[in-house]
C-alpha cells in the first residue's frame, strides 16, 4: 500500500495553537494544510478535585485513508493517548477516547487493545500536547496519490449529558467509560480530497460519532443525542497548494 510522505516537523513545532478563535500561521513545509478552527466547546471543565477544575482541550486524532477506507498514515494524535499519560484516569486505558483512529491504525498491543502503551508509545513526530485553540498542520503528499480522505476525531473526557451520564453501567448502550470516561463519544469529521479536481480548498463534514465504549472502530451517523460535543469544532478546511 502506498504511504503518504509526511513533512512532519509536527512534534509540536508543526502545530500552531491559540486560545483565540483564529488560526495562527502554519509551520513546516508541504502541499497540504489541515486547518482546524475551534468551536465554543473546544475547552471543557475537567474536575481535578471536587472544588478545583481545569480547562482541558479535546483529545484529537488526524489521519488519512484511501477512498476504500484503508488506513494510510497518522498525521497527529494527542500526547495523552499516544503515550498513555492520562491524568486521574484510575487505570482506565481510555479505549473510548478515540476509537475510530485506534482501530483504523490497526496495531493491536500486548493487552489486546488498539491503543499505544507507555512502553510502546507513538513517536514524537506524530504527537504532542493538545493545542489550546485553533491550529494548522502541514503535510507533503506523495505525488502518486491524487484522491484520499482526511479524517479527524475529537473527544472530551467527562463530557457527560442526559443520555451519556457518568453513572451508566458497563454493557449499557450509553456506557462511555464511567465517571472518568468520555461521556459523549468522540465526533468524527472527514474531508475527501481530489487533487485532480482543480480545487484548492476542501471543507470537512461531520459524519458521525465513534463507539461510546470504544469496543469497535465504527462510525455511527446518528448524532441526535450529542449536545456540547457538536460544538468542539467550528470548521475544518483542507487547503491544497499545487
């Protein structure tokens, strides 16, 4: 399978972040720019103790697939998932955080999960601290690949709502990892790119949410039970410089 050649100085020099609702200048070289614009729910309250909360940015995965849905390459994954450095997760490996990317990348680890471990973490080239706001990332495409898909997955920890409560029990259809789990499942966007179309700008679209408990890598199109999760991202645009 042909792989995408990534110009990844992404270790977080390639990601520009901002607490404002603007996109900062991009970093690195490449003919493709992934631009993600933060929504009103980009930052989410996470309780450290009962009286102390911190504003957390979402967990993020960005990757590419061919038009048949075959995984090509990871562009970026948030450091907590990539290195299993979760805060106050109580031993939960957080398989419910970004399951669409986890299953798409296809590597099963020693405990049977499709998640990196502390001893088998992802390389620095594709991970880093989660951006606190809108950001861009550049990549260089193999010239032989003309059509492909960019997928982006976003998830907040403890983003509970009426349908996805913290007291849902394991095995329930709305169980999402318990009191330190996701709450609402991850939202998934995709952008179909055709470099032969003559277009230089492609908009991403919301295509559904991931498995609430992380038990599979499917995308579920019904988002009617999601609330704040629908406003993590305002807009995704892929720019092509040919």
